[in-house]
């Protein structure tokens, strides 16, 4: 019926976000960055003075946050109460806090509902959506038309991420390894689930990665 739902999961540093945005652009459909939603909840909790170890309070914040997700791949703006928070949610402070939010199971249950609703709304409005994260292929949208796990060797991921952040490579490595380890206690994104196609981008540049994902979508639909 002309609605294409693409789910892409994978660990940090694969280039998942840039590739997902470009794929959405080429297909002329919407985009959803679910990691940005967890980051926004972490930012909001901090902004509201909520202690991340107070799990019920953080869960409540995830329910009530006035979050608006931009879905245009050219400008996927994230705002809370009409305030753009794109820069604020990408700091290393938020990256360090976000797993504490993401391992809160009540938060995950709220996020699953919000994300599933958004995926359907975006697909309805734009003819499709590329939604990326850690549990989109398995939990949020296992019904997706194409389900892809984007991977890359640890060495390549560390390289891509430190280039992106232009900070100390060793600190970046430690932070990423720790975040992936924490995140993988609640989401399964290190190996492909049944029916999920793995796209290994270790030896691919950006253009080749986009082509490989487009190929995997074509093969799945
Ligand atoms: O993709 P990104 O690095 O921005 O994601 C930030 C964090 O959000 C992850 O480290 C993880 O804790 C959480 N996340 C999640 N499930 C998703 C997407 C992101 O738990 N589907």
C-alpha cells in the first residue's frame, strides 16, 4: 500500500545515523532517530533536577516530556517545549548519562509506545520512514518491511566516532565500549535477530554503506 517502514539497529559509531538519514532522503521518506529520544529524556531529567537513580521519577519524565521529533532527514530537529535541543543532547555529559535512562524498563516501555506511534504517523504522512536505534528491528517495529543490523568492527567504529567528535581517542573508546555494554543488557543489537539482515560496513565508505543499505531494503521488499 505504498508505505515503506525501514528499521535499522546497531551499536554506536557505525555511521548509522548519517547513513539512515541519507537513505531516507534518497527514498523521499521520513526519518526517526530513537536514540535522540532517549537523549532528550536524559536532558529533560537533568533540566528538571530529577535524579537518574530515581527510576519512577525518570519514568514519569519520559511520559510527560513535551518532546517533538523532527522527521525531515534534512533537518531532524529535536525540541522540547518549542526549544531546539539538538546540540544539548549530543554532549559527552548526556552520552554518559543516557544508558542510565535507557536501562530503566519503565522508560523503555513508554518509548516503545511513543516510537511505534511516531513510526506509523510518519509513514502515513510521508509514505514511509527510516527508524534507527538499538531495538527497532526487534521490539519497536518488528513488523518493518526491511529490518537491518548495521555493524562495523570495533576498530572502525572507534575511528569513525573519534573523527566525528574530534576528542581524545582513548576516552572515546572507553565511553563507547561502556555505553554499548550497558545498552546491550536491555536491547539486543550486537547480533542479528531472526529475519534481520546484517550490513557490515567495516570495509565500506559512506557512499558504499548507503548503497548496501538500499540494496538490503530492495532485497527485503
Ligand atoms: O544512537 P545514540 O547513540 O544517539 O543513542 C543514545 C542512547 O539511547 C544509546 O546509548 C542507548 O542507551 C539508547 N537507545 C536505546 N534504544 C534505542 C535507541 C537508543 O536504548 N532504540
